[in-house]
């Protein structure tokens, strides 16, 4: 039985599934799309998968951008290649797309998430992974920027990226929620995640639209908060420059 490799990430029927409780708000920001994609690392690859429990490569990208309020992406890697604005490798910023070919036109797409790394639904054996740009056997055939989004946090371009994983603080997500809630005087709110560590603060930042759970609905309060999550959380909050500085300093210790 023969098949076209271009169909590995080809068109699939069905609407995009959006997250329920704790869905990432529609901010039309590439950092939000990248955060959504990263929550799926370790998940399941399925040809034609739109999520939320399994994805193929273009399904993951379309879903991640839908979480950022962009629901106009085509549903195949080749069509995404045509839809995006072509950029060079040196121009890569968080949320940009990286395209690959297996010999029959564009047939795979990944999302650049900063620090020289991509997130993609690689195949049925490897699942959804975070890899370095150089991890694929195939050289990228192009790079694209999704129209209609805005870069809100300082971009981490490939030209000055390190080869290490995105940095993280020793501060946990629950502790960070407490810092943010205290700075903004949000008080305590009941959280829907069953979180007991800093429970009221977690509920408060969730209710305020600042912090959300991972795609599986878990908040993971004891997981160290990453630099990207800090950027996204603070990007959602209405902060003065001094408030942002204090929060960053408190989270990073």
C-alpha cells in the first residue's frame, strides 16, 4: 500500500476543538500560541488529529493559534506555507512556523518557540516533541510568519538563541500566582483545579484571566514557572512598569 508523505500532515475534516474550563484567551499573540503548543509536548500524534487529545503536525499549529484567537490558518502544512509571510531563518521569532519537505513539496510544519527550539507533532512513534532546529534530518525549506498577530514580549530570535532549554525559575506556578495576586490585590478566589497550594491565589489569577492550566486541565502548582510563562502571564495583566519589575524580581528571586 502506497501513500503520499504530504498526507502525514494533510487536510483533515472536522472543526478545531477549543479548550473548555481554563481555555487560553484569544489575544492574537504568538507567545500565547507558543505556550499552547508547549502544553502539548509529550502528547499523542494522530494523522488528521485536530486535538485536544491528539494532533498531526498542521492540526497542532492550527489548534495552538486558535487558542491565540487566530482561526484562519489553513488545515495543511502546504497551505500554511502559502498562507504565511515568508521570512529568513535569522528573522525567526516566537510563534513563527518552520516548514519541511519529505520530497513531495511541503509536508511538515513546526512552531518556533524560541531558544533555537521547535515544537511539533513529529510522527506516530515520537509523538509531540520539543526539538532543536537542527534535530530534523531534513533541512527546513522555508520559514513563515502568521499574518494578523502581534509580538508583545521581547522576541527570542534564533540569531541570539542559546542551545539550552527555556529557562525556569525555582519559583513554582502556585508561588508565582501568589506573588501576582498580592501585587494586584486580587484577594482569594475558589479555583476549579483542586489545587491546595496557594489555592486562593491560583483561583484569583485564573479568575482575572492571567494564569490558566495546561491543555489537560491541570494547573500543576508545584511545577517551576518558566520564563515564557512569566512573560505570558504578565502580558495578560494590566501592569505598570514598576509592578512588572517587582513581580519579575520576586518570581526570579
